[in-house]
C-alpha cells in the first residue's frame, strides 16, 4: 500500500488538505482518524464536492465530510471475505486492527497477493513393523546367499521435522527426544560427532548452502526396533527436499538415509528400514547385489482392518543396540545353523505374502511365530532370558505367534492373537508391567509440505506494496 499519510487524514485537518492527498494517492478515498489514530470513517472526492455545493468551505475541517457508515475488514480476515466486499460495488476496503487502526488497504487493482510470510518445510515419516525376513536385508547376507527378502508395513507412529531457512549461515538443531540443542556458526563448524551425530551426518550429506533452524521429534523411544534412525533421517531429508527445485525421488531419499547412517556413521544394519519409511504401506522387498526391488502389496481394506484387530504391540522397556546385534549376526552368518535359519526366513516371507494377500491371517500368525524362532538362531544377542519369558507369557495367554521388531535385543514385540483372546493377552502382559497398544497401519510413507505463517505486522504501521 502507499504511504500511510496519503491514505489517512485527521478529522481536524482541512478539506483543502484532503483534496491534496486524494490527488496524490489516486485511490479516490481517505480514511479519517480521531485523536487516538482510530479510523472513524471514509472520505471520498464525491463526499467533499457534495458538501462544498451545500456551502461548506474548503477551510473547514474534514470531519464535516466523513461518511461514518463505511465498509472495512479486520486484520487476518480471509482473503475471500475481502474479495466478496470488493465484489459488492465497494472499490476500496481498509483493513483495521482490533483497535481500529489502519493496517492495510485493498482495492480492485491493489490487492496483497504476496503477503509477507515466513516459510517452513515440514515432514513426517512413519515407522515400520516387519513380519519376516529381518536379517536377510543385510548386505553381507544377501550378497553371499542369493538375495534377501522381507515383508513389512508402516504404522501410524512418526518422526517429525520442521525446517526454516535463515538469512545468515548459522545452524540450530533441536532434538525434542534428547532435549538437546546443537548450534554452529556454519556447516563447516557443525562437526561430525558428539551430540546428535545422526542428524549431523544427514546434514553433512545434504550440504545445504544456507543457514537453518531444524526441530526434530519422534513418537517412539530410542532403540525401539521400529527403524527409528531411518525414520528420523528420511524426515530431515524430506524437509530439505522441499526447498530444492530439482527434488530427490523416493529411491534417492531412502538411499541417502542409508548412506548417512550405514556408510558415514558406520552403524551396521539392513536396508529395509529406509525403503519402508519412505515408500509406506505394505511392501515385499527383495535385495540382491545388483538391485533393491520394492513391491507394494495391495491388501483389501477388510484384511487390513482385521489385521489391525489381530495384532498387539508390546513395549518391553528394554532399549536395544541394533549395531551390536548386527555385528554379532555378521560374525555368525556363515555357520550352518545361521545359514539354514536365514534360508527358512526367506521361505516364510514368501508364504506370509501369499496368506496376507488372501486374508488368511491365522496362517500368518503361525508363520510369524516360526519366523521368530528362525531369527533367534541368527545371533545369541537377538533374544535374552527376560525377552524369552515375555514371549512365553504371551503364548500361554492366547498369542498365536509374535516376534521382536527390528534387530532384536529389546524394543517392541508384536503378537498375533485370535478374536476374543486379545484382552486376555493384554491383561497378562500388563500384569508383568509391560505397555500394550493397538496398531493402525499407515498407507503413506514420507510426507513433506511447506507451511506459511504471515509475518506479524508492527502495531500502527502499514505494509507497502
């Protein structure tokens, strides 16, 4: 909008001064203010000329010409409301704050279409539960053993990230889960290790050419076995991707998350977590030395609903070190027992896919039980006496089958249970001090978007077009 002094006038000013301002602002209207700066009415060229014809002097106060029954809108009013006012033969609409002071002026040919806003990138990425095949997605396994195969699905539990670009080169990262803030003058000064090493690794991989503020949080505990590191990494990458003109595709984001964790930080682990969180939904994944193939499973809605009612998520309270489990698994992977167990895992994966697609869920529950016993043979660190005791309680209380999610060693169990036995199972587990919850599947993977928040205007000032 034009200079505020050209569209407002004090009631005590002269009509002559009103003419001068009307000739300059080219809007054909002024807004009269009282002694406290509140807008009390409008004055047009026509209002003034009619008063002059009635004998009013050009030296008289403009108050004599003010139309106090005028159209206005409050600051923050929806854009469509203002457009509707302009569509009702109103040519100019003043925007007033709660104290009726002028904030802006909209007209038919002068409309604030690019209101100054602060732009944020947001992302959320879901965790996954795996049904079978965990461990066969490790590179050392599928390169030496004719491929790996897993089935997993994402559930409604997320990592969240919010990113704001800065005008300087400073970096501020806040992790809600660790209650930790890391700040640096530049990307070069951010460092590689110390607190929030995973987030730093992702940022070093992206190499943003600007300073930023980044907030990260998660709906799940650290070491949960839900693929949390990959979930956090993909959410961060997704935020930065929102500010790119040449955006990375889903495969690239998953592979970047893998690179940041597995190669840059040297944390052992498989490939399924990164693809699961980025792609979302139910997927059958196959891994070989040449290709990673992600095949979505199109389950009928009723099958998904029944599966949600048949599964119980149980948090053991033990956080695990997936890297230690994977290192031990790698050391054991060439033993005869481990080779046979992994081969059976792949067979079970194909069988579960067959039964899932046909809605034969009880068979899936039995196979999940078999997959768990096969997986336990891959490493002595996958389970423990305490975890075995939890599993035994679940089986004795109605669970058809179950397994620890992720590498093992702690985190979450998932149990499959028949109808009418669900709450017997839950009571038995809760009596042991364990926390149980429902599962809701998430069909979408990584989701990113931009949000805008209008920059607050200073009181008693008006923006310029």
